[in-house]
């Protein structure tokens, strides 16, 4: 049973970085929030901050390790009574290192989070909301999901998946004349906890590691431009770090004569 009176924006990976900054953007827009991550203390601190910025909205916290598929299904089930007008799959992490040297425990966890959880949550959201007006699914991918970055091959491959899946889903929803739209944000280097986790270090200096990067707040601003637009992709240029909105990047086989007859 959906409570149609109150609408929510759900954000995975809201305890730091881009997800945290996006939560504050949506709070400024008077959006009730469902914030999901593993670290409760960080989510409680964010909830407190939001209460100071905008005491009029409701903030629900869900602690969940999304690298376990059973948790992902159970999370969506627990949210059944909330009307979620926007779902943002942002939780994800990277890994720097050669394929030869990569630690498979970390890599398998990355595949589960970046690919499996995102696919399960996108599918469940599409099944429930495809015909609800003004609904959006936004998946956070990476510029590394359109260009292979040396030493980050497996991470980039997970984001190639996210871009292909989300661009394809956007096409599918348009063809079905669904009311739900699917979008993808492709950030380039952004100063968050990403650098630490991808390099397995406790401290990470973005100024030493990159000539250019965005802040999480700038990236959240770009996400809001994508949210407000009717385009599918919000992409950072690797040439000049500018942000642009596009309708598609990947090739799409839209010609029925080339494809399986349905
Ligand atoms: N920063 C960049 O340069 C960059 C560039 C391109 C794309 N991206 C993408 O942007 C997204 C956000 O990353 P970020 O840069 O903001 O990094 P971040 O600061 O490390 O944030 C990652 C978020 O994901 C959550 N998370 C990680 N593992 C999780 C798990 N097993 N279950 C539930 N939540 C989990 C973390 O929360 P907990 O640890 O509390 O669970 C955290 O809130 C990711 O998808 C990343 O791939 C980042």
C-alpha cells in the first residue's frame, strides 16, 4: 500500500561524498529523504544537519550493506509503504591496481555493489513505479564508464555496465511510454572518500593526485541539473571538466529488422 500523500527521495551511499551532498540539495528542495548506507553515525549526523537546514522535511535512515543481495531485496521490501518519487543509486566504490594484483574479495564486493545491487534496485523500482508520474531513477556511474582508465580496468568495467544498463533502460522506458524516466550521472574525479577506498589508504591527497577535480557539492549541483532536465545523461568532459547534458552516448540498435522479433 503506497501512501500517496508524502513523497520521498531515496539515496544509497548518503553517508559521505556525492550522496551526502545530494541529500542536502534535495533537503533544500523540501524533499523528504530516505538515506541508505552502512555507517549509522554518519547518517545520523547528516539527519541532524538536515534538521537544522530544513526542519520541515522527514528523514528516514536505513542501515544496509548493499553488497549482499538478500539485504538489497529486504531493504526494498521494508520501503514498500513509502512513495518514492526519485531513487538514486549512488553507493559504489572503486579499485586502483592491475587485474593481476587485484584482491578478489574486494573486487567481488565491488561487483556486488556497483552492478548487482544497482540492477536489483533499479529493477524493483521500475516494476513498481514505471507508470507513476514525475518519477525518476538516477544511477551514478562514472566518466570511467565511457573511457577505460589505466589501472582501474575492473572498476571502469562496472561503470560501463551501469552506463549501458541505464542508457538502455532509458530507451526501453521511452518506447513503452512509461512515466518513469531513467538517467545516468557520469562524474570524473570528485573529492570524496572514493580516493582512499580505491587506493586502500587512510589519507588521500586529491591535489597531488589530479590536475583537476570537482567537489562533492559541485557534483551534487550537476546532479540537480540532470534531475531538472529531460535529458538522459549528465556527463563531465575529461578534456576540460565541463558538465553537459546529453540524450545518449552509447550506440543503440534501434532498427527492428536487425534484432530478435519480439
Ligand atoms: N569520487 C570520484 O572521483 C567518483 C568519480 C566517478 C564516479 N564516482 C561514483 O560516485 C558514487 C559515490 O561515490 P563517492 O565519490 O561519493 O565516494 P564515497 O565518499 O566513498 O561514498 C560512497 C558511499 O557508498 C556507500 N557504500 C559503500 N559501500 C557500501 C555498501 N556495501 N553498502 C551500502 N553503502 C555502501 C558509502 O557508505 P558506507 O561506507 O557508510 O556504507 C558511502 O556513503 C560511486 O558510485 C562512485 O563510483 C565517484
